[in-house]
């Protein structure tokens, strides 16, 4: 049975079934520019016309007859396209009985098929090379297709909590599998290929920020380790920064205090961020910030996980943006 589905649902499946990407590399000065280019998703990279082009990813098969409009390469790679024409999507029934039952419950069918006339794709593998074999230059894509591309990131964030631009910038997940354990308490942690997810019965928008922080530990702290236990705060700082970067498409400021400006304001009151002006506007003597090497030691192990100016989370978050201009 063919079951019509929303094109956007199809897009989410395309993203989840994509093969692992090669890790992106760039200088520090180019990183944010690349991130903004990925988020902008401008269709000014030419087009390609295809006939009965078939792509197979995992259990999914996609057939296209029409035109792809591509993005300009970012960090040397084409990362997306918008298709217009006649397309068909089919996914074989999942092998798991539980997944088949979920599919039946959600779509009232055991097969997953859909015809579509437009589709937005983000590439994390060699799909752009396969599709773009007949790519040619030309004017930018029609306005309607550019608007469709511009809505993609916002809709993904709103409907699924995913940030495709951050995913493309980070590159491939470093392990062959990822497991998660869910529990109702307010504590979470990340190990290699394993996430302990908190507050699953009362999740809020900030849960996504926390999950992105913990998921980034698959890189910071596992793939990228530290030289000694005194350097563990670096991993926490990078993870906090990564979580904020992932959450950046949301317009509202998180209420958890993890926004850099909010943390800087809070830290300034405790002397970590030097300031020449008191909250009431009167001048005051700047206080010396504490050394980052003192944020964690065997004498004070709580320093890494505590809340305050000596916390590794606080120190790492503020040290990263401060040190970045020195390397540009």
C-alpha cells in the first residue's frame, strides 16, 4: 500500500539514513563563516537534470526525474540541494517487530512509500557527486525553491529539534553505534557510544541543549582526550560551547543560564570576568580572574562539576571565545 506522507517527514528520513560523512576541516577563522554558510543554504551552485536517478541508502530507495539545484560548496563540499520534478521514496519494512508496530501505529500501514514533486536534501556522503555528474553552472534557483531551502533549518529545529548545519560542520559520528538510556532524574552523562538521558518525562527545549552537550562528548573527551586530569575542563568547555552552537537556531535565550552572555554576567558578579563598572554604573577596581589551571585538582575535585567561576564548565566556555582571536 502506498501511504502519502508529508515531504518534510521524508526529508528527516533522508537525513537519518545518509551514510557517514568525512570529517570537515577548516582553520579557526573559517569555522563560523562556514557555519553561517551552511545555515544560509543558498542555492547558487548550479543545477543538474536527471532521469530515473536511483539512490539507495540503508533500507531506503529514492528515485528522481527532474532538476536538482545545488548549494555553493562549503569547505570544498556541496552540502545540499533542492529537487523539483517527479520523485518516489520507498523504505522496506524494518526488521524489528517493535519498529513495524510503530510504523503501523503512526501511518496505518506496513510499507513506507511516497510520491513527491519537491524535496530538500542535505548531503553528508557522496550523494552530491552522484547526483551532480551532469551539474552545470547557471543562474540561481527560482525564488520559490530558495524559500523552500531557507525554511528547512527552521522546520527541522521546530519539528525534530535537529540542527543540520551543526551536523554538517561537525562531520561524521566517530563510533559505529550510539545507545541511550532514559531515566526520569535530573542527571545525565555521556560515555563512548552511550548517552544517559535525564528528565525524559518532563523534557523542555533546554533538554536539546543538554543532549547536544552530552552528545558532543563523543568527540570532546572520547575521540579528543586530554593530556592529564587537570585538562578535563577543556572537554567540558568545548561541550558547553558545542551545545550552545547547536541550539543557536532557536530565537529565545535558554533559561538555564548556559547562554554565553548570561554566564558572563553571572561570572562578572563573582569576579571571574573583570569589569571596570559596577552594576549601578559606578567605577570599581577590576578584580583579577582566577587561573584556569586551578579549576580542577585532587584537593578540590568538585571544582570541575560545581557551579561557579571555578567550574570547568564556566571556565571552558569563557576561555574558548577569549582564546579564539589569538589563533586567527
